[in-house]
C-alpha cells in the first residue's frame, strides 16, 4: 500500500468490478478518456477476476480516501519499457463528488513517487486531451511538463481534439 496525505493506493478486489462498471458508464467521468467498446458488468467482472497480479509491466491500484476508506478511483502505471526506464500513467477519479478536493493530485504524486523510487523508472509519460484542463493542472502541479502536441488525435461527439504529451523525468517530482 502507498499512503499519501489524502489517499491510500492499494490493489483492487474482483468484488469492486461493479464500481468500475458504474464509473465507466458515467459520461462525465469518461468524457476525455479513450473510448473502448461498451462492456457488460459480467465482462468487467471476468476481466477483474482474470487480471494478472501487479508487476513491473503493469501496476493498477485503487485510490481510497484516507479519512473514510472509500474507493474513489484508479491509477495505473503501465506499458513499461525497461530498456529506457519509462512507463505511462493513467488516472481517473470515478466518484465525481470527490473532484476538486486534491485527491487526484495526491494519488498522481504517490504513484509517480513509487515509479521513480521503487521501480527505478527514469521517465513517466501520458497523453491528455488539450481541453482537459483539470487533469493538465494536476499533472503540472506534480511536475509534468508539456512535451508535444498531436493534432486531431481524439474524437468525441463528432469533433476532433488535440492531445498533449506530458512527461516527467526522475528528479522532477514536485512536493
Ligand atoms: C482529472 C482528475 C483526475 C483530477 O482529479 P481531482 O481530484 O479533481 O484533482 P485535484 O482536486 O487534485 O486538482 C484539480 C486541479 O484542477 C483545477 N481545475 C479544476 N477544473 C478546472 C478547469 N476547468 N480548468 C482549470 N483548472 C481546473 C482545480 O482548481 C485544481 O487545481 P488547484 O489545486 O490549483 O486549485 C479528475 O477530475 C478525473 O478523474 N476526471 C475524469 C477522468 C479524467 O479526465 N482523467 C484524466 C485522463 S488524462
């Protein structure tokens, strides 16, 4: 378990599949996230049960509030490339009443700290839709820099959006 100032990051249980399914079906939560094909609750449950244990290749952790022990989101470091010590970060807070309270920043900082200190990563990267200002703000607060822009890389509701590549190198984690 990783403990920050506001959240604890811990492994997910298969019994939490229903919560994931609810978040994945909330249009506001997934507004700026890559659109997979719709999954039934049974399919998500099967995926959770069959999931490999956390490893260097893929670390997926639930975000739980420290005060109430409530599961509010997920964070992941994956697509790790050992040759260059890099991994890609994904995060979402599925419980919308928890947005804007500092949980996303704390969770992002803790998973990045884990990546640099424990996994010996050299860099962490992510792609974010240019309009997702709350997420960009979180990433910049934690120490990510904007590295590049891919035009028309995301399509939602019939409109194209640019995506921003953000990276953070070891030694750049803020706070
Ligand atoms: C993006 C997300 C993880 C942020 O988590 P959070 O817990 O709400 O973030 P925090 O409360 O730690 O910080 C949010 C920051 O963004 C700012 N913010 C919020 N809405 C904003 C907006 N529309 N424009 C600019 N800044 C905004 C907040 O003021 C805060 O900054 P501050 O601390 O300087 O005041 C969360 O909103 C989320 O999961 N969204 C849906 C999924 C998603 O988009 N994931 C990222 C995919 S790349």
